C-alpha cells in the first residue's frame, strides 16, 4: 500500500489570511509598548485579561459577532457571540463571588475542552481569581501534584 501524497500549502493557497504568517518577523517587531496601545484597559482603570478577551468587544460593535464556535464530536456545534460569552462568564463570576471566592483565591478547573471550561476560566479571571485548568488526561497523580503545587 502506498502512502498518500503530502499536501503542501502556502499562505497564498488559504481562503483567509493567517493572523501570524511570519513568526520570526513578529518576534523581531514585538514590543510591550505596542501591545499596551491595543489593549482597552478596564473602564475604571487597571487590567483584566477576561475583559480584554471578551467584554471590550461587547462594548463596541462586535457584540453579536462569533467569539467561540465549538465543534463537538456529536456534530451539534455551539456558537457563542461576544455578548453571550460575556453574559455566561459573568454568571460564573457571580457564582464564585456568591461562594466567597475572591481576588487572589485559587480555582482549579478539571473538565474537557468543552464550553464550560472556557466559561469557568473567563469567569474566574473576571473575578480576579487565579485559575488553573486541569485535564483528566494528566491522570490522578499529576492532577494531585498540580493542585498541591498551586496551593489548592
């Protein structure tokens, strides 16, 4: 049995241009000052990664645009707009606050790569919580080790 031919593509062959077409050039041109210019910052001042990733898009014209498209093995895709992602991650943030989990507390999340994983991570970050995603593929001992090292 012969092996199938290797498919080779260039950036010109793609329907959509890649966000990062030249890694070395991007590294050479990188500056934290340029990054700061792109970030919105919290309305009252400060910085929150979840705000930058989600909420600032809701404030602008991108609220209805697709933020995440989940394609599970079952085939039933789930699409979340920035507005919906913000609402659901805010909801989880509020759950954490109701449970007394606050800024600087630790949150370990053990689930597969499903929408709930991203909602809990973003909700935790919005809350100022230190979030550590864990995966069952690690196995019980590595999960235990990560939780112990993280002070869980």
